[in-house]
């Protein structure tokens, strides 16, 4: 099984060289999962190569014109709201209310308690569309009696630090110094100097980076200012202070683009995420759950769940499509989700009637 060995093991047993790993493949591994080839599953790396091989459109790089909120989240929210979907913000899930059988095993979810007052909301089906830290926090302890849920706790996440650096010129413009220094006028929409693309390097701790003022100028280009370099450091840099990370990023940018030493960093920001993607080391696929679960009306979505891609936005999207298929397949029939909800409603009604009919000195059970 390709998930049981590292990419280095797979590559070298077929004649690949250590030098090739150090000078090429490590950068790709870090970009995919923030770990190197010695520690990333062969399945993870080969999945992306296979996708490129069988889908010609997969190798076309697309960047959002602006921020993910504007270019990705807002259109999804509008789509849902146009179809009368209510989105509740600032309403964290406090508990999953569920039934259990005679052995204490969860059988069906009744609903969830949300908000500071733990208001109960009843649902026919519940989808937990969260990341690895989120699902570990969300699941009731009783759910861990099922191996499928308990296995999730074997997944660990990689810490990362994202750094943004604003310069007073165009960092990746290497041929024309005057153009590199020129930030006058309107230079949006590709008129500025530099490389308008996603960049990779094995000579920096951030293997993947981009100038957002060029690749996504809609919100990141600022008149009178230059490059906005965004780079992601892996766990090797996570324990460093923000000031050290910023200086390390500037030094490594200057090494990659020597002419950028003439530019000044005018602004910087560091965001640390202690738990990002799950660590795609060998042997993790067996811990990833499917979208349908042993609890009949409780489903999982998220890029960590089992699907044929990586822990990524694409993987999360695929998991959403798969969980929709699972719910549709289970909606109807004598034991389907609709029938389960009707039976649960009848049982609740019966309990209420019994409580109402009981004399004041009796206890309904």
C-alpha cells in the first residue's frame, strides 16, 4: 500500500536519487503537506501526480483576484441565502444530543445545543463539516466507542506560520531595476513588474510563495506601494518569535532575488496556526473516516475525511459532494432519514402525552 511508505522510500526503490529529492521533490512535499519527502506518504505525493496525468486542466494554475472571503466565501454565502438557507454566526455548538442503545452506543442524533444559553436545535440529519481539531473537540465521548470515531484522534496536525511582507518596490522583478523601484501610478491588473505566478523554491524554508499584489491584485495591490509577499513557514520555524520569522523571511527573499536588497520592507504580519493540515505521514489513511458514520443520521465532511484527493480545499469540496450523495442515498425508504425523523417525532409526542396524562403524584418514565 502506497500509504504505508514514504515518498522517499517509493522514489529511491525505483532508482530515484537523493539529490533529486533534495533539489526538487522536497519543495513539492512541503507545498502539499508542510513535511518533507522522508516524512510524507507516497500516496499523498502520487495522488497529485496522477491527477495531473489524467486531467489536463488540473495543471492550470488559478488565483483568486482578491481575498478568499471576497472571491470564495461570499459567493457561496449568497448562493445559500438565495435558497433560503439560514446561516447562524456566533453560535458555537456546545453539545450533540443523541440517543443510545441498551449498551450505551450512540444510535441517532436528535439535534445540537448552540450558543451561550445552549439552545436546543432539532435536525433530521447533522453534518459535522469541520477540521481535525474541530471534530476532536465536537465529538461526544460516547462516540469514541466506535473505532471509526476513535481513530480520528490518531490524526495529528502540522504547525505553520504564515508571513506577509509589503515592500516599496517589486521584489520579483529581476531584469529592470527602474521598473523594480517604480510604484507610481496605477500598476494593477498586470502592469507592475515581477512574476505573476505561484513560486516554488528549495532554497528557502517557505517552499511555496507568491506576490499577492501581482497574483491577486483585486484587494492586495495598493497604489503607491509594491509587492505583498506571502509565504508559509513549516514547523521548523514555528517556535521562533514573530520578529525573527519576519527577518528570516526578508533574508531568504533577498537570497532568492538579490536585487530586492535595494527595497525596504514597509510592513509585515505573522499568523501562527498551531494545527493546520493533518500530518500526511505514512499510515494515516486507515485513521481517516468515511462521510457516513455508524450513527445513522450523523455525517462527516472535511478534507481529513476519506476521499481521493489531499487535505486541501479541493479535498474538502470533494468530501462535501460525497456526503451529499450519502444523505440522498439514505433519505427515503422504511429505515431512511425521513422515516427515522417521523418515528422520533411520534416517540417524542408519545412521551409528552404520557407525561400530560400522568397524575400529579406519579412520575412518567
